[in-house]
C-alpha cells in the first residue's frame, strides 16, 4: 500500500492539501495570515493528487522553512542544538508514520513487527549485547540513514562536509532507535515516554520544543481552534467552559507537557463531577467540588458517562487534534482513551415518547387547569398561565421543535396570516425584511434546522394564534419574553431552567416508569405520530430539522409549506383530550 503523505487528506472522497504554515511564512499573500493552509486538489486518487501537487508546486511554498542554524562566514555550523533539532524532526515524522501504519496494518503483521521491536529493544538494553545490537542495527539502517543525512546536509549547504553528514546520520540513528522504543510502548498501551537520545544530550540545550504553539495553554489552544474551525455560539460556550475547567485541572501546563495520563485522570474525575457543579459549588475546582459533594449527607447526582464523552472529552479531542495539525504536538493525548459506561456514539439512542395517558395527566396539572399563583404553580387554584409554561409544551407536541429553537422565536416568526400558518424556525436576519428588524441574535444547529413548520389545526384551535396576536399587541418582540439571555455572554436565549423544572418536578408527577420521559419526549412523540400516520420520512426529516438520508440528501429539494401542511393536518392523538384548554 502506497504511503499517503501527512499533508494529503480526503474530504468527501476528494484529496485536499493541508499543511501547517510556519510563523515566518504567514505574511505570504498566499497564506493570508492563516496558521493552516488547505486547498482542494479536485481529484479522487492518490496518484492524481501527487501529480496536482507537483504541477501546482505546492511543496515549494513551504521550502523556506529551516531548522535553527548558526551561520559563520556563509557556512552552517553543525551545533549540538542543530543536531538535536534534526533528530527530533526525524523522530516526530517517524512517530506520525508509525501511528498511521499501525492503523493500516493487519493484526498479524502488526503483532509480528511489535515482537521484532521488543526483541531489538531488549538487545539494546542488555548490558552484554548492547554494543553488538547497536552496531548491527546501524549497519542495516546505514543506506537509509546516509540518504536522509545527505538530503538534510544539502538543505543546510554542508553536503560537501563528509564529517557533518556522518554526524547527522548518527543523530538520525538515535531517532530511529527511539522509534523502536515507541513502537514497543504503543503496543503495550503505555503513554509514550521515549524521546530521541539527542534530545537529552548533555549539551545544555532545553528539551522544550521551540515551536510557539507547543507552549500554549489548553485555553489558548481552544481559542485558536475555535477561530480555525468555527461551530457556532452554543459550541463555543461549551468549549470555553471545558477549557477553563481543564486548564485549572492541569495547572495551565503548556500543551506539549500534557500526556494521556493527565487526560485519563481528568476523565476519571469527570465521572464523579456533580451535576450542575458551577451552580451548586460556585468558585470551586473540580476536585474541590467532588470532595464537597461527597461530604454531603445526600450527595447530588453526577453527570452521565455520555455527558463526560460528548460534553467534555470530545472537546479535548477536537482541540488537541488541531494542535496535531499545527505540529505543536506529535500525537493527540486523547488517543485510545475510552469513556467507561458511555453508550455507543452511533446516533442510535433509545427514544422515549409519551403515552397518551401521560399526556392527559400532564395537561391536567394545575399549571394548565388553574394554580394558586405564579409562585405556586403546582397548587390548584384559579390562576392561569398564558406564557411559555402553557404554550411551549404544546408547540413541541404539535411541531416537534426543539426547546432551544422555541426559545429564540420572535413574534414575527409566526406567520399566522399565511394560507397555511407556519413557524419560521431560526430565520437569519434580513435587513430588507421589516419583519426581521429585531435586535437579538439567532443561531442554527445545522442548515437543516433552518426551516418552516406548518401549524397543526389542533394547535390553532387551542388558541395559539390568539396568544401570538396578544404578544404583538403588547409590543413584544420575542414570543416568550420571560426567557432571558444567560449571564455567561452567550447570544442565545435560554430555556434551561424551565427544562430542568419540567424534567425534575412536573414529569415525575405523572409517571413512575423507567426510563422516564423528558421534555424532549414531546418531540419524540410528534415524530412517532407522524410515522404512525404514514407521513413520508422525507417530510418528517424536513419538519424535524433532520438531514435527509442517502441520495435524498443530495437530490431532494425543500418541500413547500403547502405540501408539509397536507402531510400533517390529519394527524391525531387517539385518546388525547385537550378540550379543557380551549375554553381559555
């Protein structure tokens, strides 16, 4: 199998040229100041990709990058520092290739090479046979080492100096010996501790890498990763929270010092992290919060394994992946770390829709039939709500919209005057549209999330358009103005406290089954009803804001509101009684 250069990657089957831009080259107009250069080659085979790279002379854009050298009267002096640099470069290139090859090798072939490496390392460490083993390995590798040394010497302008070439070959040999140890450590699953011998030579040089990015803290790395790979406001908020937590945990260590052991320790402690830690244990570190929670007579619950994986570990892996792209670190320290207890991340989670008797019980709670007061919503009385507490669950039940989407809605997003009234979910600001002249920022999860959802006739008969008209007459811009922007500086209106209250206080009043449904079960219930009424999957995906499947994702256009309305207008919930809500 042909070896694929590290800077050739595929995106949707098309080869791209992706390479880190050294700091001294970023002023080149071609790179536009970016730290990573990427360009599509427009071909689908490795052979063609190599040809295009050669024709475009892309590699030449990076050829002015040199190792640190000492220049005396026009000649490069081969200092110990320079030899250390060459050895480290050889080691890191070899380590990257080793990691990739281990992924491609068959189990049998990989085990055979691992066994040979273990035997060689044993001989190298044996006080009796060490000299003979080194001599044999050097003899076997000499043609390759000589070739690499001559290439390096030519770049430095000292290829005429046979002694210098031999010294470079010696340094490269030490890197190859260290790679033998690295293979053994990888095979055993241990954290890599092997470094090239020249990197720890007694020359007085520092082992710390000279690359600027290697000395970043994780927080600084996360900021750079977000700039290079933007994913939206919600994701950026999560990244900032995780970066602050991890930076505190590792003592703001530079990223080149962060290894798999540190990541694993952090993940292990996350399994004991109290749910809503920052609210319940403000200004405490992770370890302090864990200790304080365990000291409680009745400790709070901890975050789930899936939250550890998807809410924290995935962000570490993503940011450290960018550090590898920048060549600030040779390997991602999150590699091979498993999150115990987390379900498989293949998207196939168990859905838990409401049963009809549970829906009837939910909409018979005092919050809907009449409560004592706004502050006592769970005690029966004559006070009735006409805000998000009443309407958000109903909107979810008859549209399948997400709570975060409902929280962002403006009054103008409800198109009640259309032939078939609908909700415009997460529309972008359009200065030419008077309906969109509002002073808050909206966001969207994916392109599929930006959509129009027809209003079900039952939602209209319950008085939803009357509520929208009341908000418009009151001069409200937002549909549910009681939901505020969070203090953390995010630009999305939050319904988090309402979601928690619904899940922890209201739903337990109507059912004891396990797993217990949650607020999101309203969305799953609508999906189930569409399936039971034989709404085509393509219509379901568009209404729910899901990506279309298979070839539909490439060839299927958007269905207009007339057709989606026709698909859902006859959906009914057998046995569901909401007539008492129509007398409002």
